[in-house]
C-alpha cells in the first residue's frame, strides 16, 4: 500500500498539493501535512496528516473518463496497442519517470529514444496522461509504430517486479475502457490489440484483444 507523508516527493505529491490549493513543489512538508489533517477532519477521515488510499480517493477521485480532449493524429491509424509498464504491483510511476527510462542513453541502462514511447499512460488511480504526440510515431511495438497508437497502464508485474500479472486497479480498468472507446471513435477502422499479439512477451499481462473486442 502506497502512502504519502512528510518526506515524500514526486508528481503525486504535487497533485495532492494542487488539490489542497497549495503551491505544488512536490515536497511533502509540514504545511502540506497540516492541510491534509484539515482536509481529513472536514471529510470524516482519520486526521493523521498521512495520505493513504482513503484520503487519496477523496482528494483525487478516480477518473471515470479520460478528461483529455483527444487529438486526432494526422497519421493513418489502424491499430491501438495496449501495454503495461512492466513495473511492480502497487508502485507509482509518473510519465516523467517513464520518459526518463526511455530517453536515457543505452549505456546508462535506458532505451536511448528521443521521447517516451507511448502516446497515453494511465496511472494506478485512473488518471490519463499524454505521452508522445500522437502525430509522431511511437516507440512501443516493433513493426507497428508508424500506424498505431500506444497506450500503457502503470503496472503489469507482481510485487517481485518479474512475474507478469494483471495489476490493473478498478480505476485503471475504467479509465482504460473509456480511453479505448474514445480512441475507437477517433479511429473507427483501428483494431485494439495487446502488445503480446506482436511480440514474444506477456505485455500487457492480460488478453486485451479478447477483452476489448466488442468496442
């Protein structure tokens, strides 16, 4: 279970601060903790200044739609490919984290790409983020990038970080379904596939082609 408290840092802390109308510096300090306690008391939550799942759900309600005005690509799109980030269950990672992994030089353990490989990313709370511009071919599925949109959810591995596992939260499942539905409206001829349909890997750790064949 991920919790946020004094000393925590990162993009989720910035979101918490924005929800509390604080300056979003991404550092969970005493002022953030004080505002969290006030918020918790006002919402009948345990006022301990720690943001756990219950407080987070009140502060940042799960997305039930994409909340994005989706841009239609100028490329011809005939595939929408679903991925996972192949990260451990219960671990939060941001678009900036993924972009750093993808753009870091190969010599330092990265992919050496020009930008993040996916066009859309869904975090564990169901929030949908834009990645690479949809007008630019992705870097997510060899042999299919030029005519596809790449969508990834954060997770896809068991807690050991190795074994494939469908770790989608309810919020992720809802957001992914809505995002794919909206993308199909933009690209009615595009077929939805899982990465594993085109590569010898488990990604996205569930059968996306079967699950979404009715969209």
